[in-house]
């Protein structure tokens, strides 16, 4: 757990150094269960260059997140829904809805919600963003639910985890 905390600190502090390039590939997801609103609320931080590379795969032209029009958000939405999947503990799929994205330094925040019909005591989470693009990709997920905080690390070979709260 200390190693995960140190890595999270590195990921959060490195952008403050002004480094234009990064020597690691990572996303950070903040996932909060809002029982009152009957939804999961997610914020996913991605590096711009990494995410553009992932979105550009299979496209006729490179994708720029700063491009005008609906294309960047539409591609980002399809990618998130394909690589970030949530199910109930019983295995029922839940729909991730991308609400928007916001630029910040060398990255973007993607804001999502997942409506839930019934109270949750946990989820099955698959966080495989950019694992198909970068062999060293690490996806950190910080979860806050029912007053409990925990973290999970997803990487190649470990894309899915059951999280209880």
C-alpha cells in the first residue's frame, strides 16, 4: 500500500514540475458512490498525448482533444465505455455516461456518472484504459463509498477487480 501511495504522490506532483513529457503511463480515477443520487461519480485523469494516441488507433487521422466540434468527446466517450466497465456484484452491466472533459496542464479530466437502480455494496470494475497502447500502463482507482476509502491498481494481466464496501 505504501508503494501505491508513493506512486500516486509522484503522479499527482510531477505535472507541477512543468515536465512536458512523462516517463510513465498512468491514469488516475476518482470513483465516488453517491447513494443519495443513486449513482457512481467518476473523474478520470489522463495524459493528453497518451490519450490522443489511444483515441487515434484505427482512425483515418490523428485525434486532437483540442480540436473544435463534437468528434473528440464522441471518440473519448466510445473509448471510455469500451475500456472502463462497471458491473454490479451479481454481474449486471452498468452504463458509464461521459458528461464531459476538461483540459488541465498536460492532461484532461473526463467526468462520468453511472446511474444505479438499487443500493450497492460493491462493484466489479474493469479499468483497462490504454493497456492496449502502453505495456507499462498503470491505472490507479481511488474509491470512496459508504464512508470507506480504498485504492486499486490495474495493469496488464490485472484489468478487473471486485471492490466491496
